[in-house]
C-alpha cells in the first residue's frame, strides 16, 4: 500500500519482515530496524509472509525563536528532518522501551506526562544519533578516506590545504574525494576546513584577548581583515558581534558518518490501513519492511536534538503512531534603508537637519564639531572635517595621515571602546555598522550608513556633503577627483592594450587572495576608477564575491596580463623564484606591481584617487612612455 508522510517520522520495526520503498528507493526490513522519512516522502510497503509490527513516531521540529544563527545556517545546509535513512540499531530494545514509555505517557493526556514524553523523545533521538557512525564500518574504504581527510584538516588547519593537496595525501582524485566527502558528511572538504578554522577563531575570541591579526595567523589566514570578512560571510556576524552576543559554550559537530545502502527487496502481498480520529494518526501494517541510511550525517541528528521539538503520540493495537505535522524553520533578517535629507530647512546652515537612516530619522547638529567616525573617515577628511576619534587602522592611513594630528584612537574597528567614545563627548557619530547603533545612540546622535549602501566615490562624497552641510566642498572635491581620474585613465589607455586583463591579488604562502572592486588592495582604483578588465573567465565570481581564496594550483586561472599584488617584504625577483608564480606571463615580463599592505588596504575616496594615479604612473613607466 502507499502512503505519504504528513510530517517527519521515525519508524521502529519490532517483528516480522517486509520490503519498504521510500521515494522510489526500495529496502529490506526485518525484526528490529529504525528508519526515518521526511515530510512528504512517499512510503510503499510490500509485506512478507510473517507480517510486520512496528512503532510509528511523528514529530514537529522548529528552530527556537531568538536562537543561535549557526543552527539556522546548519539547517539550511543539512536538514535532518527531510532526510530518508535507516539502519539496524545496535541496542534496539532500548529504543523499543523508550517508544513504549512515550506512548504510555502521551496517552495520559496530562501536561506533566506530555513533558516527560518530550524528554524521552530527546533521549530517543540521542540514542539513534550515537549509533549512526557505527553503520559506517560496513563501508571501510569510503569512510577511511573521509576520516583521514578530516584528521588531516583538524590537525593541519593552519597549513595551505587545498582540495588537490588533500586528494594527493590520501591517494585519490579531487573529484572523487569531493564526491565521497560530501556524500558522507553533507559538505565539501574545503567548506569543512573553513568551518573548522572559524570554529577555532570563535574559541579564541571567547577564551582569549587575542587581536584579529593574531587569531588569523593562528588559524591559517593572512590577516585580521580577511578573517573578519570570512567570519561575517559565514556566520552573519562580525567577530566583535559574535564575542558580545555569545554566552553558550561552543561545540564542534562531528560531521562524519557512513553511508549504508542496501537494495535487497523481497516482494509479497500485504495490506495497509489508515484511520484518523480525535487528532490522532493510527497506522496498522500487515507485513512490513526494510531501509538503510542514505546520505545521513551525525551532524543532522545532533541538530535534531538541539532544536525545539514538538511531538504527539498515539497508537493502535499492532503499532504505535505519533502525531504532528512537521517542519523545521528559521528566521531570515532583512532590512531596507534610505538616505535622504528630509528637513525643509536643510539649506539653513544655522539649524539642525533631520536625516532618514536605516535606524529611523535622526537629528544632526547644524555644524557638528566633535565627530566620531569609523568607516567613512576618508570622506570626512576630503570635505575638510577633522573628527575627534576614529579606529586605530584609520589613524595609519598613509594617504592623509598628516591630517590626523590630535585625532584619538577608539580601538580596532571590530573592538571599538565605547568608554573612549564616551570620553570624547561627540556631538555626532558616523558609523558603517548598524549593529553598533544601540550603543552609539546612547552617547550621541548616530548616523548609520551600512557598508555598501553608497555604491561609489561620487555617491559617498555627495551624500556626506549633503548631510553635513558641506555641499560646496563636496562639489569642489569631486570636480578635482573627476579631472585627475580622467587624466589617469587617458595615460593608462595610451600605455596598455585596452583588452588587457588585470588581476588584483594578495600574496600569501598558503594560497593567494583575489579581489574584485570593493575590498581594497587597489580594486577600486583598477576596476572602478581606471575601468580595467579582470580576467574574463573569473569576472563574474570576482565582481560578485569581491574576495576569493585561490588555491596554488588555480593561480594561473586568476592571473591576468598585469598583476597588482599586495605583498610585504617581497620583490619581483623573489616572486620569480616561487613555484607557479614563476610560470606566469605577467611575472616573466615584469608586469607585476608590488606594494605593501599599509598602502593597498585602504579604499576610501582619497586613497582610491592616490592609488589610481600611482598605478597610472606605473603602467606608463613599464610601457616605455614618459
């Protein structure tokens, strides 16, 4: 007979045998067997001669409101409630007794007994999850390889591990390793490496006072800037936000488990009866089935335990059924913003102005005298505004360091000292981080402009000129900017082939980084200001992701005719001695511009303008023009 699961369901067979098909996959079941089906899965039972007795348990699973974001992201990647899998349990009688007790407690129809039944359900799922890895012993070749790769990653995560390198270490091909690893764990080897590195970063954030640069070196990343970007990309939080918001202990989920598959089928006659009454589901099978685990991971099962679960149980004479429609869901935060000056008296410089932001309307002093700014320092300096405080990295900006005398250090960008900000008694705070608004707004009016909201130099300078009553200054600065950029573009256009490809990269022994037009390292100058071409076959990924970690083997794919390379203490001659790099045409032909991080990192309007002219001079020089 056929049936469609109305919710996520566990089935424990206790007697008999049958052929069971779930979503077109047929398996053999006899005696004690546990299997799981997701909501909407189609079940077909072909009963054997001895029939089949079983327990059914249906449940509903929800992510707890206000819960951990990492569980939500894990749910998106590995949804245990939709997985179809099965195996012969090592300790079936324990599962059997737990189900019987759950059934008894739920039938009491008392809130206390129902609470006890839920507690038993957690224990039931934990018992199943603890037995799943043992199934992998049936497939030692696959699991030995996957386990070996995991061992390598977790013991050598600070090293330059690539998919090719990992495959070579275990005597496999990259494609085969990737397929087996994902089949067994639900994720790729490189994603596992990234998640493990970030887990180690989280440990250090919570347990030490290490700086981002120190943590980055400790987990195999080039610097704190890169770590911060990767952290935000994969967790949805900055390192500082994570440190402030996390109170629960960390755990590292063991993503390994086996893939047990058996396609043995025994046909036979059978019958299937379903009745529904008093909000209970009743299932009765005459002759039953078999199923094996299919691409299930222990991580998914552990996630089941961690989530907030709701279940209903009911039974009939030959089986026990639990009742609930099932789904698992998380929250998705979205935001929108505007950036329009709305006050009617905005032209009156002597009066405050009201500005619309992502955090609502704020009132800005007519002429703020004591501004604290984090991300947008360059724009304020361009408009002739000298703040009273800014993060430490801004104070090292070589492009306008002479304008920062007397400006106070308020900490690193990710670890701003609110006490220091308070001491400075600002009358306006300008930030690119919406998550700091609640803290900042208790000190002074806070203008929030999220990073990426202002798309280019023109938008940024014009916006701050408007809201800070510096329209004339912004117009003058942009006119000069446009003239100088036009001159630089003209010189570069005469110096190189307009179809030439230019790469923006950062040298890193463990694998370089490649950049688009929005992460510094000269990306804005090369792609936005000069309008040069990234490597054609990598344009889409570079302009979308903005920052890409490149394996050593893939360097030629990201290398253009010219390379703008961030590298500390490295000369072109030394680069020519490096494996892979020495084979690149750009390196062979001396078409590599090398600069240090303290010059390439910055991407504010002033830095972009100076970098554009510096690169234009280099392109002109290497072309032989004067």
